[in-house]
């Protein structure tokens, strides 16, 4: 016996999909990281009118969607060896679920995020999260009914078939309970809710998402301001880019714009209200 094995672990639906998706390490990921003070963002969220409590997840979702609108190089889908621009920015928000098989990972997509206000994003997020965690999400339930009984080696060709139908032929496949364009333009995952300060999220082959943003847990760090060391609440935001879609020359301006908006939300209030905002020239401070 090569390895002294214990009992076989019971797999959640997401773990099965992950095992069926990844093969040899041919990873096109490119990584970037920002360590940003969160006090301006949190202060802005307190003043923004919303019936639903606003969080950094909602905030980052809006900022990321705006940046993809201004710099659309990553807002494409790869099919038949060509990149096709998406007509709008849809953002997938990952959600942690507690199931009888253990902790599972799912999520939901918010369509056309740029046309929605920060409060709308928060309302949709709360409603979708509640539906997922209380078993009211019909799409998630149908996916589980298909995935849970299947072993991973059978699930792999099924995912390849889904990928071929949806992204090569650009056809929906309702009989597999797969919703149209399930993952959209980019994914947001709040790893800070797990107590994690810093982590890079891997690209998921079956999603065709070229950008994933991870939000770390805010923590107090010392910074230098006007020649003095002061305490600051800061969060690490990580970015995983698909190098097939864009390279550093494309991603760097988007990262700079993300930082600018994140640190000065009042200047972009109209964007957070869901209004169309003309982008300033890249050289503007």
C-alpha cells in the first residue's frame, strides 16, 4: 500500500464540482493585491441611505463593476479562441452554506450592477443569501439534485458538456438546471467573514470568470501620515486575473482606478446611486 488511507470523506456538491473541474496545472492566473484603509468606505456606508445594512461586499461589488465598465478588457467571454465583449457587467457573489454534508460554497449573480444603486445591491444580496441558506433557491436545489448523486469522474464530462454548450455554442441548457450565464463578468468573495486576512482565490474553469476579487478581514496596522505613525483599519483586497483575457498593461489601470474609487467614495457618489458616470482621464490624480 502506497498511502495509509483513512475513511473516505463525504463530498459536498461544490467539492465534487471542483474535483471534476481541475486537471493538470495549466493555470493562467495573474495576481495583484491592495492593502487599503477601510475607514473612508465604512464612513460612507453609514451615510448612504439603505433599508438593508451595507457591507464591504456590497461596496466592493459596485466598485469592481464600475472599473470593469471603464476598463472593459476583462469584461469579455472567451469562446472558440476569441474574446467577445459582454454587453453589461454582471457580478457573482459567493456564499457559504452549512449543509448536512458540511460547509458548501454557492452564490448568486447580480445582473447589470452598474445600473443598480448600492442599496439595491444590498437588498438583492440579502434576499438571495436568505433563499440559498433556507433552501428556497430553486436553481441551487436543482443543481444539487443533479450533482450530489454523481461521482466526480462522471461529473467531469458533464461539466465539459455544459461548458461546450454554454460557452462554445452559446446555448442555454435548461434540462440540466443550469441558469443562463450563471457566473457573469467577475466574482466577489468575502474571505474576511471566515476570519482570513489575505488569500488569493483560484480561477474556476467552469465559470469562465476572468476576474475574482477577495476581501480580507480588516485589521489595525500602523501607517505613516504626514510624517507621523498612526493606527489605521486596513483590509487586503486580492485580485486574480485570467492572463488569457488581459495582461499587466490592461489590469494596472483598472487596479489604479479601483484604489482611487475605494479611497474616495464621495467623489463617485453618483456611481453608487446607480447613475452613469463619465470616466475621468487616466492621468487625473
